[in-house]
């Protein structure tokens, strides 16, 4: 990432006076960029990572929707939108990565801290507002519409069914005791996928990756970040993140003030919860199989995968 100063100058006409690495997320590296008195946040998706195409393929489809939400909904100030390049693009790239630049949000990530009553109310209002909007908005949503496919499932099945004996030793030893549970989970997801494709389900804009590491508290309000997973989907795609939380009973009454007829569809909820579990398992397997990792990073990935596998052990 040594080319970042040149990239910022070329695409944003910014003279970077300091670039500080930040704690990155699942998908991307992160940097705080100073240009004079201004501060920016740069997300860098490394092209060497196997997961990068998944996270970046729809940037030009989902970012215009977030821009519309910022300008025309009650979410103004509650979500970040990228700074456009000099040509008006939402992203730029070089041989090493794909980049999104944002104005820096001065605040604190919620992370492992418990949400306060005020934050629970704010979060419920953000999600309720987001779920007011669907395919009727004047921005194209076809590319992000849920079709209940599970695109990673064939690769996962091949790795488990036919190639488990050829997996790296550490991965093979970790995954083998859980093969039956993972395969049963995959069978259930596949069955639900086929069933839900034929149902007429109401769809709304959903963030789909709601957790405390994607919430930031500024001095004024709660901000929801990392919108790569934005989808037009049944609301269970978001609400699956809350049903097991201790604050769920506080969240729902506020949500129902906006959506009084809301009721969880158990089949849809199960599909999203199981698909996310399988997706997380495959993400970690993918990193172990295809990404270049140092020993410590590989050990951390194995630990993450072990935790995911243990949670499905029957």
C-alpha cells in the first residue's frame, strides 16, 4: 500500500500529510488520512485476498442507494457515503487494491461495549427507517435484490465432500470432527433456499451486517457503517442480528412504532441465520486456503473458524 499518497493525489487531488493505519474490518484495511486540517478514512480492499471480489463487485450499485438515503430519508448523518473522485466515481483502484474514501467520523466504535438504552432506541429507529424503503426508490436496486441463492455453497461442498483429504493439515484436523454438522446445515440452507424463491415476500432495504463493530457513537448520534452488504431483502436479513440479544425486547416496541404489523417469519429467519453461519465458516476456510497469511494471522483465523464450528456442534 505504498502508493496511497500518489493514489490520493491522482484521484482526489489530496496531498496526504500523514497516513495512519487503523483497526480494519473483516473485508478491508483501514487508514486515517490527514490532508492539511482535514481528516479522511480510507478503506483498502486488497486484490490479493480471495474475498475482495465479493465485497467490491457491487460498489457502483449500492453506493448510489446510500447516497439517496443520506439525501432523502431520515438517515441523514447516520451513515457514511464515499467522497467522490475527481471524475465523480465512488471508488478508485491500482494494482494492489480497490479504495473508498470517506470523511473521517470522529467517534468511538461500540465494539465489545454493551449498548445503552439510548443507543438501543437509536439503533431501532435507524433500522425501522431503513426498512421503510424498497424497490420503489428512484435508484436501481435490481443488482442487490435477494434471490435466496447461496453462491459459496458449491465451493464449500467440494472442499468438504471431495477434497477434505487434501486440505492443509491444520484445517483438516479442525474441520473433520464437524463435517456432519456442517453438511446438515448446508442441506437445510439449500432446502430453505429452494422454498423461499417461490414465496411472495415483502422486501426492504437491509444492511445485513448489523453488529456492534459496525456501530459508531459520535458526540451527537449513532452512526451505522460498512454498507457493503446492502440488500433489498426480507427484513429478517437484519433482524436476525437482534433476536438473541438481551435488548431485543426493548428494540422491538420501538421498531413496531414504525412497522406496527411486523412479525418474524420463522423460515426466513432460519435461512438467514444458517446462511450467515455457513458464510462465516467458508470465509475463514477461504482465507486459510487461498490468502497469504503469516503464522500468527493463520493461527487467529483457525481460532475464529474453531469458534464458528463449535457453535454448530450438536
